[in-house]
C-alpha cells in the first residue's frame, strides 16, 4: 500500500522552499522515492499537526494523489491554519496549495525519477509562489530502501533561490513500516535562513485500504549563531482506492 506524508517544514519554518519533492515531503513508504503511484491507484491523505514551542495548535492537512498514467503521478495538497495560542483572534487561512507531478525516468536497472511542483499562496496566506523541481533516486539493499533527493526552488516575489537535499530510509518490520529521513534547505542568498529537520515514522496498516501513521519531526532554522528548534508531532491516515 502506498503511503503519503506531508513534510511540516514548509508550513512551520518560513521562509522555506515549499516545492513538491523537496519540502512538501511525501514520506514514509514512498515519500521522497522515485516510484510514482501505479496507474489507476489513488490515495487520500488526511493529517493533523501541531508544533512546540509555537502558537500553532492544529494544522489540518489534506492531500490527494493518483497514478494518472503509467509511470506518472499527479497530486495536490493544502495546509489549513485554524487555531493559535495566545491570540485574541485566530488566524484562519489556507497557508499553501501545492500541486505536483512525479514521473519515473526510464533508466535501465535503476529506480530514478523527477518531481515538479510549486507552493501557491492560499487564502489569507503570507507565503509566496515558489516553483521547483527535484531529482529522485531509490537504492534498494535487501529489505532496506535508501532514497536520495536533490532539488532547486525559486521564490518569485523575493527572488530567492534555494537548494535542497534529502536522505531517507524505509524498512518493513513485522507487518509495519519504519521510515526515517533528514533534510536540509539551503539558501543561495545570505539574507535567508538555512533550515531542515529530522523525521521518523511508524506506519501501521488498518486493513487492505487504510493506513495509520505516527510521524514526529524535529525541525530547525539557523539564524546567525542561533539555532531555533521546533518539535512537530503528526498523525495521519491514508485511504487507498
């Protein structure tokens, strides 16, 4: 069963290059992997996220992806800011909308791919339009799969340029799936702040079509000599059809 999981960095550590394949973070069993959803398979992903220490209490996230053609996956997702702590009024907004296209590359004997996408500002959002692209590579070694990701994104309003790297590991274990990744977003201009994080996942099948995942992340942003940390618990459920 395919599993989708949204990286929280694009919404919790701003500014950051929120583009598909580098930061929107489809994770767990197929996350930054090179293999798209198979043709005729679709996944609806619903999740709830919080962050500490932060004023963000709940960030509902909805994602949908489908294998529209052989070797090509099309998806769209969005994050909603519904509640804040310490504020007299809540800042209700659609933070970003992020479409993407992931395609397998026909290189014999290797699992490679590319993903194209963008972060599009939503309602009452302070983000900017940021398109980007990433190269994907899967290296299976027995049951363990290592996924490598390298990408680039550009902020059209700020004229900022970002490079991104990701290293992820996926391992089936006693009917469950273990996943771990570390990622970094590096600005090509000194005015912006490098950031990244580490995330682990436990994916639990609830049947032939449902999957539950526990997906905590530790996120960081480097500002001069200071590093700010955010702990971001995440709970998601997927329905495959």
